[in-house]
């Protein structure tokens, strides 16, 4: 599977419609607390944001990009990977930035 930036966003937005398909890593949760960014801001970024760093294939075989979206007075950036699973793809939030 090869994804363009537009294809990555389309797939990510479809996945993020179901919050149960979005996984926050421990690192992302720690960064959210440190930067005072809440889960709603992260979800809105995944659902409505735009590419900040281009989609690329990782050595683990997942597609990863950084998404950016202004929300509640903050410019939120989320590094997210799309992990393919037999029971449906997941969006794995790797880290959260301002």
C-alpha cells in the first residue's frame, strides 16, 4: 500500500471517526499533560487537521505523518502512525506538540 499525503489524511479521518480506533502512546499522554493539550484537541487535530510533515513509510511498515490544527487557542501538532490490523486499522498517536 502506498499513501500520498491526501490518501493518508483520508484514511486517518475515517479511522478517527471512531475514537476507539485511536491509541495514545504513553509518550503522547505525557506530552499532552506537559503541554496542557487535552484529548479533544488531539481528536480534532486528527479529524480536521492538515499535513505538517509529509506521510512516509516507517521501518516498522506503518505510514506516519505529523498533522497540524488550531484548536482552542493552541496550534496542535500530532505525530500519528496508521497501523494496519486484520480487524481494522488504528491511528497510533506517537507524540503531541505545540
